[in-house]
C-alpha cells in the first residue's frame, strides 16, 4: 500500500500532505523489522541522491574552471567579494 501511495504522490494525483499522513500512519502499523527495512532503503536512496547531486556540482565546477569562470584568492578575499555582493 505504501508503494502505491508513493506512486500516486509522484504522479501528482493526490494531496501530498494528506497522503504523507497516510504513509506515516501505515508505516507506524508495520512490524519493527519492516520499519527498519524501509528506513534502510530510504536512507540508501537519500545517500544516492546526495551522491548524484555532488557529482553534478563537481562536473559544473570543473566546467567552470575549464571555461575560466572562477577566481583565485585567499579566504579573506573571498569574504570581501561576498560582502560586496
């Protein structure tokens, strides 16, 4: 049931807050071991999403470096630049 509700959330067929409440309620009804299993799956998915985001940011930074769109300097110079913006 949880997977079905999550799918409906993804495709936008339902009110997100209401369905998240249903998911939490259903999660709380699961056996402890099943809750741990789901939490483990979700944590691994979050780690993978963070890894993908980091890879994207690194690729963007490398692209900017190759294009010369960066500045070199000390931390103090960086802080001054940030304050000027």
